[in-house]
C-alpha cells in the first residue's frame, strides 16, 4: 500500500508526490523528509524512506498545511509534537477514524 495521491484540507486539495530528494526537497542545503508548497498545493515526500516514516512525514506536512489554512501560526516544534501525538493516538485507536455503518 502506498501513500494516497492527494489530500483534501478544508477547501484545498493537495497533490502528494513521492519524489527522490531533488531541489524541491532541499532546504538551505539540508535534505528534508518532506516539504509543503501552499501556493501550488503540493506535498513532496522524500521516497527514500520507509513507509512508516513517509506516513509520519505526510502527517507532519498536513499539519503544516492545516496551520497555514486556518492561520494557527504553529512553531516547528509544535508541529513535530502534534505529529508524534496524532500518530500514536491514530495508531492506538483505529476506531477513531472508522466510518460508522448505520
Ligand atoms: Zn516541519
């Protein structure tokens, strides 16, 4: 199973692109796990990592996009902590996201 191709955040739809670490993933000389581009609505994920790591990276970039969309103004450390917190809550409580059948 690979990552989804897109993610809807509010009224915006971001394309998810698993890429080799090219210029889109290099920020100030550092190779990033992922990168979000708000204007072109694209999330780049460095494909050279394991699935679990890519999922965490995607969630991290989604939190950045939510932050931008709703003008929350989170700091990077807060995005990192929210990513860890949400990853473990979602993993430990799969029923949270399960759709209800009526
Ligand atoms: Zn970040």
